[in-house]
C-alpha cells in the first residue's frame, strides 16, 4: 500500500484507542491490542486528551524525526487518513 506524502497525509488512524479506559488500548472491533509498535515515549496521553492511535509515515510534527510504521496516541478529532481491516480474498 502506498501512502501519499503531504501535509495531511503523513499519518493514518489505525482503529485503536483507549477512550473507554485510559491506558488500555482496544481495537475498534473490541479485541485487545496484543501487538503494539509504539514510537519512543508513546503513548503519552498529552494534555490528557490523546485517545486514538495513528501510524507514522514520515514526521509526526514539523522538525521531528522521520519515522515509518510506529504508533502515537493522538487527539481523536484530527482529520487523518485511516486504515481498515479487511478479509483477504482472491
Ligand atoms: Ca489516552
Ligand atoms: Ca501521543
């Protein structure tokens, strides 16, 4: 899958959040997150308002280190692309 680069296109929601219980990350389908791939010092629940998880495709913020594939908890009301799970088919 190719993700286009651009101001708004660097990151994508992956359907994981700790909205229900702070610190406990649950997938959108209700399953627990057994595998995680957090970026350094994440999740940090910055300002007590980061409950949704995005995946990096470049820098998370201007001037930041470029990272690909690592996760960050982020404010849920941000507009980002999103990635959905789909059954494999031929
Ligand atoms: Ca949180
Ligand atoms: Ca964060």
